[in-house]
C-alpha cells in the first residue's frame, strides 16, 4: 500500500478538473475530436465523474475530472479520491482546476485511497499514482497517510489477532524507529502499581490486562499526553451484549489505535513536544473472576466507583490512565475513546464530538478541523448533570440510570480524574466507517486525529 506520491517524470498524464459551469467554456477551446469524444461519452462534469481522453493510438493522453457544483461538494470530502479509484494504471498530475487551499485535501485523498487491508486475503494494489502538486508539503501528507494506515490496520484486525498482547507488540513496534521509551505494567503488577480499575476490567480474560506507556521527546518541551481506550474486545462482561451489538467490538480499541497513529505522526514529523502515550489494553470478558454489577471499586485517584453496568468499562480503564497522566501535570492532556453509543446517536459516525473547558483550545481545534477537512463538534461539560454520576453508596456511578445525555455523563466521569493538567480534552469517537466513501473504505477510521495534529502543529511549531 503506497503511502507516497509518484516520482516526477515527463510522461505523467495531466488531469483537468472542471465543474459543471466550466465545462462548456473548456469544450469551446478544445479540438473537434475532443469535443466529439466528450459529447459521445456523456461527460457532464458531475462530481466524481472521470473521463480519459485518448491519443491517436488509443492510449490515455489526458483526463477530465468532474467537480460538480458547490452544493454537492459541500456534502462530502475527498471527492478527488474517486479519480484514484477509477483511473487505469499510470502516473498522473493535476494540471488545473483547484485552488491552492484545495490541493492538500485532493492530494491526501488520493494517498488515502491507496489503502488496502490485505492481512487475510490478497487485494488489488493501487496502480494509479499521483505526482505531488506544487506547493503541498509532501513529507507531511505522506506521514499523515502512513499514520492513518497504521490506525486502520489496528482497528481492522480482529480480536483473535489483536488482543492485549498483540496490541502491546504493535505499541512496541511504534516506539522502536523513533527510539521512544516503553514501559508495560501487566497482570497482578497492575494492583501493586495502583491501577485497580484497569485490572478489574481485564481480569476475566485469559490475556492479562496491561497499561502501555510510551515517552518521547526532549526535556523542557511542552508536555503533551495522549490516552487511548484499548479495549481489544468488549463482550459487555456480565452485562453481556446481544450478538448484533458485539459484532463490531474489535473496534473498541479505536481510541488506542487513533492515539498510536497520532503519536506516529508527531514523532515522524518531530513536533517539539514531550510526548507521552498511555493505553490501557484489556479484553472485557466473562468468567468467574469478572467484575459484577453492584461492585464498588476504588480507583487510582481514590474515588470509589459503583459498577452499575459492566458494559460501561471504557471509562473505568481510562480513569486510572488519566489519573496517572494527570499526576505529571501535562500542558495538554487528550483522551480518545470509542466510548458511548449516545455520541453516535447524536452526531453519527463521521462527526467526532469532543469536550473541553478551554475555550481557546476549542477555537484552535475548530479552526484546524475546517482547515484540514476533519470534522469535529464541541459538546458541553454540562455541570448540572454531575449529579447523574453520583450514586448513593460511592463517589461515582459508571452507568447512570435513565439513559439520557450518555456521552456527556461519560465525559463528566472522566473529567473527575483530571485536576492538574493545563488543558484537558476528551474525544468520543466512533473509529469506523460503516460504508465506503471517497478515500475512506468501510472499516477502521482515523477520526479527529488530523484536526488534533494540525492544532498541535500551530501551538508547537517546529
């Protein structure tokens, strides 16, 4: 899967991008044979349409790509990636038709369209290659594509090959080329190290629960800590999920996969930050040792938690990891998790909700989101709902009754474990594309990470 642009050479095929209004004027300047070919082919410059223009020998000499109109373009992203999926093998370049601020997304979309998940069966590799347009940051776009491919691969891999031990192996592989420091706390050592919630969630599995910890960067640089939910499979525990709800639970480590991809990007492009990545890697299984509804557990922070639903386990493992991260007083602390179905009901699979009390960070994230075409949406830490997460017999309830405001109450739960960080943001992502879209095949998805990386790049420039 080539996450790179083609080498430049004189034989590349030019692509002209035309919207519906531009097509008649372009045709008027074209030769009679081209006019006849375009008319006979029925090309109307509809969004995503693609037409090869052959030379006299029948070989492709140019391409027309339809850019539709503003209304249809605003209903999606990465439209130019359809060219990568439709064109025959060869090397292409964008001749004209895009504004400078559109070139980055067009070029990145082409790279992302090359992704194939081929671990279990052979696939047809991408054969239409693109030369990097003038003015784009080639190193940055290729690094983004590699980071997204890593995230997709991790999420797409089923739990029999991506359990806690395999996730640890992938975590170590992430660290190695960048000489990042790794420590792992697993099994009974979690209790000795005061990570009781991580241990409780993962103890029923035959694979030991563990906390993965990566550190990279120079002393003195701003401290950025990423925490990702690494529930490699979620049966729901004793509150067992129905089969239809369990089918996609291999993606319940999507938060871990996303922060690992984001960490890869930060390290490859050498952002001047002290990076820490924490991933509680567990499997929420069923056995005689499983935690039970009604249990009261004490967290690393000392807060007691009543377990009213064992299927609300993600916030438990994140709580211990966030408490550890917060002890170090990072400048910026971000958690990412496939945490609640309520977030999907509210915003669907593409739009990632996030929570922060820092208005400046929210403005930076929203601006970055629009710039790079990675949609996110701010949700409120709504203080009046704090009472919903306070049961009678413990400090916190992991699953408030009533079902209202589920994403907000989960975010409020996590916020209880953060006191010392300069700024905290929580992302309740889906981590999955339910249907294929341009540059985004059905499967694992790198949600919100490009918006976060753009924000970090602006806050902490090289």
